[in-house]
C-alpha cells in the first residue's frame, strides 16, 4: 500500500462530506434530494469496494506484530460492516420507487444516516490514516 491509498481516501471522504452537505437543504424536498442520493450511493459503493478484504488483509499483514494496530484494524472492519448495513437499510427505504412511500421519514432517516457516515469518516481519518501513513513510509 502506498500514499495513493491515503490520497484516495482523503479525496473520497471530502467528496462524501460534500454530497451529504448538498442533500441537507433538500430534507423536506424529497424529489430534489433523489438525484443527490444517487450520487451518494455511487460514492459509497466505490468507497466500500476500496475497503475490501484484500485491503484489510494487507493492513493485517503489515501490522501482524503490532497487537494494538491489529485490534484497531479489527475495530475498523467491524465498524465498516455496520456502516454497510446502515447504507443498505437506508438505501432500501429511500431509493427507487419504494422510496416515495417513505418520503415523510426521509429527513430523520437521512440525518441519522449522515451522522453515522460522518462519524465513520472522522474515525477513518483518526485511526486508519495513521496506519496508512506508516505503511507508506515503510
């Protein structure tokens, strides 16, 4: 793993936060939020795909002798599963045709989902980024 991963995640996080912020003004205007939700979905799919098993296997291999780091990687893997589950639940409810019947719950659901994603971004920047920096400098 090299510094390209760090640059990618940094850029992806910035894009994700920008899309989340662009949806905020449309919480009560569900039809206008839908195109931005599609953009959010595509960003998340790509970001989640980057954080695949091979990515984490590489981290584990590099930090195999560093127990605190492997525990942090375990935590990041577990939290990523939670983030993916939240995304699936949110997207099931608020994408496509079935989303229209849940328009009334959209403001609260989106606010909760956006808070979870924002926390995930902050956590990755605080814990994953230092691991990636150390790997890139090795």
